[in-house]
């Protein structure tokens, strides 16, 4: 059974710092891995999707990497800003049904001005 | 990409009543999904809704409690029936476009 874990659960950094969020999964046979952002009481916004054949994906100040063999992904945020404050979730499909995602518990990030 | 509109955005309901949540996608999608996020928890899939067939429910969720409709390729509803305080959660609808999963803005439900 696939399990997804995110460390740390919470993170507080001063503005401008570069930071790394971690995601690990127990079953390396994944189709892809997706990173989401969730603002308090809101829905999820898709940030990046990495295919199983890819090593990384970049969007602006965000870079996500994937190491299937070790069951790990990282989300790197460069030059953090207060507007980056949110909960970040990683998720993998439970099977070929890519709409059924197994989510981690999330990392709640606070960027202090 | 897809834009998913969900309503209501929040509601406060009395125990024993039912609430229907509506979800509208700006394009035709084959599968839609309903998730629940209990306070302080991550997301859990309730069911998968395909147009023209009955929804497929995940373990721990039943149709009598969470009936779902999917009348066409852009719309779905989830009803939370006979509510109790334990049903207080954020409910989110979603749809896949390509391999990405897009979400509505969520319905924050509080049951008194």
C-alpha cells in the first residue's frame, strides 16, 4: 500500500531564504508525482507535475526533483517571499487511475517579512 | 488546464440535515473526483464520478451517506446526508486534464 510522507510538518523562514521541502513514498512504481499548494480553507493549486521518466521540473522560483529509486521528491523554493506562505502537498497516483491520488500530510510554510 | 467552480464555498448546517455541493468544470472531462479533508488532515478520496454510470466509492464511504450525481461531462454534485459534527470538513471536487489533477476552491462545511 502506497504511503506518502512529508517532512517537516511545518517550517518558518525569513524572507529571501532558499528552502527545500521533502516528500517520500513507499512504492517506487509511480506514474508521476504532483506538488500542490493550499491556502488556508481553500482548494488546491497544482504547482508542478513530474512524470516518472523525468528527474525534475521547474516553474519560476520552484524546482521539483524526483528520485524514484529512493522514493523521494523535493520541492525547492528560491528566494522565498511572504506570499509563498501556504501548505504544500505532494501526491502520487494510487494506480493507473491518475485522479485517485495519495497525499502526504503537507508542509505548512511561513515566510516572515 | 481546467477551471473548476464549486459552491457553496462554506456553510454551517444543523445536525441531521443534508447539503448538496455543486461542481462545474469549464471543459468536458471524463472523470471527476470528490475528496474530503478533515481538520488538520490531508485529503482522502471519497469517490470517482463518471458520466453515465454510478460513482465508485472508496473504502469507508457509502452511497447512502454521500450520493453523487454526474448528469453530464461538465457537472457533478455531492450530497452529504444526515450530517453529524464528524462530517465537518472541507469537501473538494476535482478533475483530470491530461495527467494533472485540478481542484475546485472547496466547500468548508461546519455541522453543529
